[in-house]
C-alpha cells in the first residue's frame, strides 16, 4: 500500500508546481489506490488513533455482536485518504483549504479503495485561484462509499505564492469570483 501512495506523490512532485492556469474544468485528478486493506492496516490505524472499537480488529465481535459483514475500514482512515489525494495533487505550492465528505456506505477488510477527484469549479481571486473538486472513495466493485468535495488554493503562474499562513477569502471575494465565473460561462 505504501509503495502505490508514495509513487503518486513522487510523480506529481516530479511534474513540478501545479498552477491555477494548468487546471481544466471537468479534469480528473490522478487517483490514489489503497489496498487491499488488511487487518494489519486497520489495527495499526486504530492503534495510532487510539480507536479501540472492536469493529476494526475483532472479526467475531464485528460479525456476531454488531452483525456487520466484516471488519470495517476506519472512517478517519478514509478521511485521511481524501486529504492525502488533495494534498498530493496540489503539491507543496497549493493549499487544501476545505475538505468535506460523508460516510454513506461501509468499506470492509479486503477492499481495494480508489480515491478520486474531479474539477468542478474554477474561481479567480486577486492573489490566487481556487479549484473546487468533487471527491469520493469507491471500492473494487465500483460502489461509492464516501462522497465529498474540496476547495484548493493554487498560485497563478506569474503570481505570488499562496500565502502562509493561509488567508481565506472573504465571503464577498468568493461571491464576486463566482459571479465572474458564471459570467465567463454564459459569454
């Protein structure tokens, strides 16, 4: 599992900085593949997070007591996968500003998870651009378990770096950028 993830990050980093001008509406960002998830993955994550709920490591308890199909992949681990996808795609030049998601289905031990993203919006602000993403996690059967979204700040090619610490845009700046984007689409 580690080998697959590190190569994605390395490939993205080797491609150089990602600038706002490089991103296209409807573009799919490179997927992140995790798995097959093993009991060792789940137990290590449970230990690191100090999450001792038996549904992540005690198969008998999960199946007989809680009537689950098998051991469950930890929700916080799936959350981490989504953030990793966004962070690796944005490179160290970008800033994952917001990531939101919902747990809609269970993923169990043995699953191979594909973490994916698609560009759904491009907003131009004065200091940097914002990229809106639709995100998700689906298993080897194509079942979506964790839909979500993200907003990533990226620098302009000839502009300054995204500020650190990150200064979020005001609601007025966001509204103005959305109006400008809508005007560009209808023109």
